[in-house]
């Protein structure tokens, strides 16, 4: 009830801010402004945030085009510059993520994920040698929970195609995914100063437990297991009471063993493929400090068909460990690593139980088709691997 009361109070506060913004329709013009919605973005503001290194450059016009919505609203911005801006090669198409509504601010602002993603792109993304979007600007208003993130338009720059639950992930694509994860995890692996240099970056156990309380995760997981029972193997349904204790027990590895950056939400919908067949990863709002097995288990189980996972998962894990070793010098035991892989499947599941059943104050984050497919794939992996 404590978490529910906090959520209701936050929704009332956010609702007041959103209603006021819709009444007065404020416009963002200075660099320090945080646009409350895409309609608040002006050429003056874009000039301030994009042209600071080219003093003569000016954004003369912006066209806002809707793209998609979920935890954020996403828009494509088509920009026109003066001659100095054109000569400088400034981006003519960028991707904007914002929180204009009560429900998006509840999931992205109240939960802090928009703020984390913005800091990732401004502070950590420049240090990573991986395929991921470039960030141009990020800002967050702690009072209203409004947020803006300006990103590379990957379709324009790399002819990227975005994956979804209907995408068939081939063996080369899966290998590209684990290679990217190994590079991500290796960059700060064992870095004892990671937690002190980036205090905003929560450990995965803290990220999970705080989020679970705010969203009443245990309660809604029970409801989701009922709603999705037709796609869950009987073996898992018979042990449903063991799911939450297993999740809590699986947090121990994140405290006990070496930590690094983990993405935490590596389902197939957050991957893309460039025109040169490189796999890339977007949507960094669930970033935390944790053990690599969280991402590897989730990515493999959520991306592959059950038959392909059964055939490839050991090879993919071995490939990951080999590349991780090359980058860090750390040799990880395969059997112990496979045990961690099995244990972390339950945390992949809990990303989708809350997607299927959640508070009415939170948005529908994915389609029912996607959600049920993810639950089916992950619980099938849990049954095959005897996770519980």
C-alpha cells in the first residue's frame, strides 16, 4: 500500500503540471528550457542545443512528425538550417523522446528512467565502442517530470531496420547481439570507481527493488501469470509460488561478483540492424550496474525461437565468454556462467509480467501480441533450464 499511495500522489502532482501546460502552452527557447511536449520545441531552442559549436549556425525551421509511443512519445524532427548550419553538416533529421502526458511521465519521469537514459547518452555513450545511437542533447525537469532526449535518426544515418517480436533472428544476428553485449559489459567490468563516478547509476538489486515497490510488481506478476496461463508451460505454472523467491535469490550474483554496465531491457524490440548488417541496441532507460548474465539470459531467451535457443544457447554463451575474456582478461568458468544464465531468466520474465498487468496509472508499454510472445519464450526457457 505504501508504494501504491506514493504512485497515486505522484500521478496527482504530475496531472496538475500537465493540465497547466496544456492550458498555457509554454514554448522552449533557451538552452536550459525543457520542452514539456514536442509542440513546445522551437527553432530557437534547437539552435541553442544543437548549434553551440557553430556560432553562426541557426535552425530556421522544424517539422515535428509523430513516430511511435509507449513509455515515451517518439517523434522525428526534420530540421532546416541557414547556410552556416548546412555547411557544418549538422543533422537534418533527429529523433526526439519526450514525456508529454501523465502516463508517460509516470513511467519515465516518476520512475527516473528518462533521467538515467539522458545521462547515459551524455556521460557514458561517448566512452563505448558499440553500435548504439549518438545522443545530441538531454534534459530533465525534476519539478514537473518533463524530459527531452534528442538522438541520432538511425534510419537516416545508417538505413537501420528495427526489430520486433515478428523478426526472425538468425544465427549471425544472435552472434552480433552477444558480441555487442560482451563489449558493453567489458568496458567498465570490475571498475571499482564506477559507482562513485556515476552515482546516478543504481546497482541492479537497488534498481529492481525500488521499481518493484513503485509498480507493485509482485502483485501484478501474480495477476499476469493468470492472464497468460495459456502460453506458460505447465511445469512453470505448477511452481508459480517459487517465482518471486527465485527472483530475490537471483539478485545475489549482482552483489557478489564483478559488476559492469548492463542494459537491463535487451528484448528484441530494442535491437536494430544497420545496412551493413551490424546489430545495434537502443532504449537505454533501464541501465544499471550489475552482472552480465542478466542481459545475456534476457537477450537470448527473448530474441530466439525456443527451438533455435535450445540449439544455440550454449554456443552463444561460449562465444560471449570468449569475447569477454579477450576484452577483459578475465576467464569465466562455463558451467558457473551457465548456472547464472539459468538463474537470471526469472528477471527477464518480470519485465513482461508488469507489461501485461499493471496499475491503470501506467501506460500500456507493448502490444498484447508482443507481451504474450515474450512471456511464452522466457517461461519456456525457464522450463527447459529448470530455472525454478
